[in-house]
C-alpha cells in the first residue's frame, strides 16, 4: 500500500510571517494560493504546506497519485483501495472517501496520540 507523497500541513496564524520565516530557512514557494491562505514550500527534497485559517492543528498529509513535485503518477493505489485496507486492518476513519466514487477524494484518521492524518487524492 503506497500512501503517496508526504508533507506536513502546518496550521499558521499569519501566512506572510510564516512564509518569511521558512524562506529564511531556505524554503521557497512552489505552489499554492497566497491570497487564498495557503502555500506549498520546498527546500531540496523537503516539502511543507502553510495553511492560514483552514485547519486548527497541524496535519500529516499524504497525496496518493502524486510524486513530490505534485505530478501525477502513472501507477498508484487509489484512495478507495487504501481506505479498504485501512478498515480491514481495524483502523477507525474520521472521514471516509465515497467507496463508489472515483477520482479526487480524501479520508482522515488520527494516530494513537491524536495527530491528524489526511490522505488527500487530487487525481
């Protein structure tokens, strides 16, 4: 089971201040919508997302179907296939993808310490 590209999605209070901070650490914006309150930033192979007003807490995010450059993979595990395996393994999901659907969808679960994990398929 391949969960896809991974990056932490950080809930930030001030997108401009966070962008400036991470730029000082060597990150640069590679995607997103600053006016819409979010940016994807990269430093080498490390990616992180900055989200103002969208989440209350940081989220561990996986993108089935994408590589680290947000490019569609030719072969990947669809989120519904992943969801089925997670449920078979006894994991409780807070949000589920429509099993009858196709294409973009997401699911959400929490680890034993309450950390939120989102699988967010865009393709």
